[in-house]
């Protein structure tokens, strides 16, 4: 029976080409705008580490002086080097890592490649297993190499392709700034979105770093660092020194159970009390412990304009649906005599309703195909914009299926009222008027 209704819909389209084209275009414009903005929102608000985000936490301590103190205000989002190294040393989590961003100069061994700068991350060994970072070759360094200030490095797949043609480079030497490092691992493709572990640089959507090396080694060699830094008091001329009153270290801890989360929060409070007793902390105990999702929500990593554009696009889709409802209503009621004859010949109201809904659904599928093209065009336009998330604006399989599902549901919703009105047509009145 569906095939018969579908055939009737195609005949109706051929009889009313202009009206059909207007309805398909209305659906397509609404779907194209909605899916463009929804795809961008989906990419920017996704879970960067599915299955692990609820186990990773970002601790905060209030180490500032009493100058400008406001009770209950948010503590610094980053830790001082002294506190980060103390927390790492005391090792109260299942895993923990301290880190900061930087840049290094790479001098390739190949003479045809000139030296160039690359983004780097100075971190401790647990970052790799804690963030489930996949390896193409080799593996990460260990805690012993952290303590030994070893000159070892992990590089990205893209950098390995550029320097070594994609070959296994583990064990080879790489010159970073003025020192030689041994490559111990090559990461496979890895780009968490948003880039939750460092929201102080490119708002969490930049490319993943190309070079990873021990934090301790980076400080020995005084490598360049980047990112925000909040200082108070006298830093002695070097804000990155272990005792400088400056917060600039990102710190993450893995806690595998709710009990461990509660225990670690209490540990932070106790640590804060101890530091205040020792004279380092001046303010009352004020700690925070947020998981990845809470951290992202707090920093509002999804740009407000993206969310606003999404809601505006869905508002535009609603306007398109209202226009489609009007066009379908006019079309179905104009076929009143045809429907009256069908009813007189024995067609039930439900049969008339199903016929109209199949026609509306067919319009939705056609609109979805055209809307998909418009969405791809819209995403291409987004990728041309000078924003750090532009290259992420791509339609994945889930969004592709959602495009057709949304267009079909939208067209069926638009067709429900016109179909209901059409099935109410009384055959006697229509036959009498002929």
C-alpha cells in the first residue's frame, strides 16, 4: 500500500511542480541552516574523552595573598609550581599530571628542511595513560625519567611524517632548541575536542601539540612557555621558579571512584590548611575539584555565538515548517473533489490520512537531500572563517543520519494538520457540489 501512496505522491508532484518545488525548498533551507549550526555545536560541545571524562578532575587551590580578597570567590584556575610539584610528589590520586604549554625550535636532520617552531607540552608521565593517548610507535616515558630530568620526547604523528616520512622514529635523536632529545614514542591521531586540558590558550579548540617532553627537563633548559600566568607578591625575577608566587600550571588527577573523589577533596582542604599554617597561604581554605564536563561548563567552552546561531537556525526551520503547513493545506484542500470521490468509493479516513502523510514525507526526503547539500555548503563556509574551531566543522555519520531524520520528522509534523483536515472532507458535500 505504501508503494501505491508513493506513486500517487509522485503524480501529484508532476501536476503541481511549482508548489512542490516551493515546499521542498522551504524544508531544505530550514534543514540546511539547522544542520550547519547543529553540527558546529555538536563538535564543540562533545565529550573529549568518552568513558573517561567522569574520572578526570582539575583541582584548584587559593594560594593568593589577602590583597583584594573577596570571600567565596573562585580561586585561581591554575596552580603554582610549588603546589603542583607537592601534589604530584604526594601522589594521592590514581594518576596525576602537571603540565603547561610552550614552543620549541626544531632543527631537522634533513638539510632540505629549515628549522621551525612547534607547539610543545611540558608534562609528567601520567598524562599519556590518564588521557588514553594512543601510540603509533613506542610509548611514553616513565616517572623515573621525570625525576631524572631525562631528555626524552614523544612526538605527534604529523611531526613524525614531516621529519621521518612516517617511519618508526623511536630511538632517533631530535634537536629541540639547543639540546638533543631521544624519541621514545610517536602518538597516533589524537585531538580531543574541546581541548579541555588547556583552555587558556586557543579556547580549547587548537591543534594538539606536536612535541611532548618532561616538565622537569623543560625547566632545566628554560624552554619558552605560553599561556596565562597570575602572579602576586615578589617572584624574584623568575615567575617560573619553584617558589615564585605565580599560578601557571595545569594539573589533572584521575580518581576512579566517588569515594576517592571525596577523599581527594578532603586532602586538598587539609593541604590548604597545612600551607596556611606554614605561612604560605593567607586566605581561608577555598578548594575546587571539577571533572572534565564540569570544567568545560564552567569555562563555557562552547562560544555563545554558536549556541545563539543554533537556536536562530531552528527558529528559521520553524518558520519554514509553518510555510510548508500552509502550502500543504492549500494543496490538499484543493483536491477536495478527488478525496471526496475516494471516500465515496470506500476509502477510509485513515487511508486518506496515510496517503497525505506519505506525500508529506516524500517532500521531506527530497528536502533532506537538498538540505544536506546546503548544510555541506554551510560547513564549508564555516571552515573559511578565521576561528580556531573552523577545521572541525565537518559532517560526521551521526549528523548525516540526523539530517534525513530531521527532515522527515519535520515534514511529517508539517503534514499532520493538512492531512487531518483532508481526511475530514465529507464525500457527500463534495459530490453534491460537482
